C-alpha cells in the first residue's frame, strides 16, 4: 500500500492520496477491519532540505521538519519501520546503499536507511561510475548535467529515459517520478533485512 500527497498514476499497487503524517496519526494504515494487517511501514520524507544542493545554496524547501515528525509518529505506531533519506540527513544511517552494490548500470544514488531494529551491514567499497559514465536520474529537465557535460565535450547525448529506467531498475516511471524514486533493488534488500529482524524478534 502506498501513500503520497500527490497523485501517483503509475504506482503499481493500492494507493492512497493523503498527507502521510495524518495517515499515521489517524491510524488509516490499520486495515484490520478489512481483514488485512500492515506489518511494517517504510517512509521516504522529502529530501530537498537534507540534500547537498540545499547545503550548498542554503535555500529551504520548507519540508525539513517532516523527517523528525515522521520518526516520532512511526515510534508511536509501534510497528517495525524504515526511514529513507539522502546522505547527510539528520538520521542514523543503519544501512547506506548505492547503485554499485546492485549492479545498476550507471546509477550513483547513495541513500541512507534508519530502521526501528537498528540494523547494520558492512559497507562495501564504492565502485560507482564517474564522469560521463554516470546516468543522471536526478532533476526534471530532459537535458541534465551529464547531457550538458557530454555536449560540451562533443560527445553524443546520453540515452534518455530508457537509460534512466535501466539505471534505476524501474520501467514504469517517467523522468519526474524517477527523480524522486528509490530503486526497487534497495527496497528489496531492506525488505529482506526487515524480515530477518522480525523473525529473530519473534
Ligand atoms: C522521496 S519521494 C518518495 C519516493 C517514493 N517512496 C519512491 O520510492 O518512488 C518523497 C515523496 O513525498 C511526497 N510528500 C511530501 N510531503 C508529503 C506529505 N506530507 N504526505 C505525503 N506525501 C508527501 C512527495 O510528493 C514525494 O512524492
């Protein structure tokens, strides 16, 4: 089940358009009356106020408070939880994942994950691509920084949306959605850690 305050027409599962904090506060995740039980909650609060870009410009997106507010509500719910955000966010990075750990072609997207079970994994040395080998899945312009750098160097343009989708391991999103997304390979990895944690606590 997915929740977002914006419509997500390409989301492949059951979707609720709602404020995520209200959804938690009002126990709208509690589907017991429908015969279904939510076992864990993953949250990806907006990262703009925690990103390196924000730190460089000092400009606020106005959403930085959501990370702390989300953590407080998840603690109150009491189910196992995961919070994802960007490197440098004010969180405990139990897991640090990036594209090279999953052989995602050209992806440089490090993400941090804080977990209710205080997980831990050794961080393998990073072998992410650099320079023109990066597939730029950030931003909302068809002509991002790698496009411009390749053009300035007289190289052919990058492979567009198909290349971005391959890098992210997602074939159902448009460019704007890809810019916000977490690669499913990361989520699958975190999901496996979650299942281990839940089983060992049982
Ligand atoms: C990092 S993206 C989430 C990416 C998504 N989990 C994925 O893997 O594709 C952050 C999302 O938070 C949504 N958002 C921002 N504030 C919100 C709020 N108060 N309630 C629900 N969603 C919110 C934004 O619309 C945006 O889609």
